[in-house]
C-alpha cells in the first residue's frame, strides 16, 4: 500500500519556489562571468573573491574558507599565481606563513565582472514595479544576513570548515580545484561574494565568493 504524504511544510514550498525563481538570477551571474571572467575557472574565481575579502589570508585559512583540502588549495593558488591573479609574500606576523594578495589584474577583473553583472541586473529591475523591487531588496538583505550568520556558526562549530575534525589526509588525491562549481552570490551592496548550495568541489567560506564580485 502506497504511503500517503501530507502537503509539504511552508518552508519547503518556499525553498522550492525560491530555487525555481533564482534560475534567472543565476543566469545573469553566469552570463557576466562568461563575458568577463572566462580566463579563470569557477573555483579560481571563488578563491580570488575570498582573497579580496580577506586580504593577506594564509593558505590554510583560504582552504578552510573554500572548504578544500590544503593540498588542493595550494594547487589552486599555484595556478592563480601563474595566471597573474595572486601574489604571495611572507606573513606580516609569522614569516613562515605565506600571505595572499590580489594583483591589479585580479582587481580589474572583479571590477569588470561586477559592472557587467550590475548592468544586466539593472535591465531586469527596470521592468519591475517599485513595490516589487523594494520587496526583493528587503528579502535578499534578510536572506544574506541569515546565511552569513549560519555560515559563521558552522565555521566555528567543531568539525566545521575550521574545526579540528577537518580531514587533511591522503584523500586529497580525489580533489579537483577546477572541478564542478557552486553558485556564487554577491551581497546586496555589491560586495564580495560567497557561495551557496552545491557539490563539494571544493570551496567557500566567509561571497552567494558566496561569497560576490
């Protein structure tokens, strides 16, 4: 006998509706990325955004923010240094650590990406009613604040991205820093991205890097 299920709870229904409605927003993101950031992979772009948000971040913390194993993050940074997007220098407080900084080329890429994306968003917003635009802004601001708060709690929890249970063993051989990407969202203010959703590629931590560009 088939098991009967009741109607989905309001939160589940809302999540499904938001997931469907967000497709257009993600299309705008992808279109802007393909036009301006096609020289770097999705994983590399997220790393650049994290370094922008935390200038001087060390490799271990970057790996945590991207939810990557340390060796995978190291290979990712090697590619970004070779591409002229990142610079390495000895840490300010611990010379044994390596601090990461964006190059002018990376800063120009992110500025161009944001300008392109915002132009496409403005074209869509122009077709909405003032009430709809205001409701969208309020909802996205609250969503952003809640996602940041939950992310912060997860990062601080034992076993979280910064927790002591983070795996660092030889399983990193299956990691692919330039593998499947996760959606990256910008803050309402247009600030650095953070990631939302998706597969363990692996990336981010504290832009939607998701984190924004």
